[in-house]
């Protein structure tokens, strides 16, 4: 005989079992009668599964921005950061997320049409410098001269007017 499921919030025997499917992901919550009443699980108009899970899973904030007071919990709730210094504070946490969202490990931001964002310009500049060193080493001076000119143009684009 299997043991009854325990409440996701307080470890009592669960009597209310809820499932939610969002974007093909199934989330299940098991609640005891008291937690179900407290969370409004018996009233479908009030109850939101995400809120029940958030209160059960979310612990105290692990990271806080010293400038704006924004926490990792705030970021998870809103999906946005509080200030520019948050990029430095939350950098390690955001690395994997940024790769998923924008296919880049660094935030590159937006730029007007026809202009590359500064992050892409910097990466191309570094690559052009490496290519130029290789061209000089292999004595391919025509390619090296073309890369020198490209490096100069990239440096001018990165220099603020």
C-alpha cells in the first residue's frame, strides 16, 4: 500500500491535488485541507496555482543589488532588472538565461537599423585583431592591411562622438 502524498507546503497528508499545464509543462501541487483553504484552492475564481507554488518554493532573496535593492526574487517575478548595476550583480545568474533568450552570453541590447550593437562591434574588433595577427604571422600582408583598415573603422564606431 502506497503512502499518501504530503502537502507541498506543510508536509501534512494532502487531500487536494491540483495540476496545471502551461506551455506543455505540467505542474502538480498537493495540499492539505488547511493549506488549500488558506490559499483559496477551493475557490477557482481566486486560486492561482503559480502563487501557491511561488510561496512554497521561493526562499529568502539570495542576491540583492546594492544600488536599487532589487532581488533575485523580484527578477523572477517581473522578468526585468531594477537598474543598470543589476547587470553586474545578477551577471552569473543571467548568463544561462541570456543564452537561451538571445543566443548570446552577453547582453547586446538594441541598436538603430543598419548599426551593429556595441557588443557585436567589440567581438568583431577582437576577432579582426586575432585574424590580423595570424595574417602577419603567415606573411599575408594584403589580408593584414584589409583587416587593419577594418579595425580602424570598428574603433571609430566604438568611440563616442
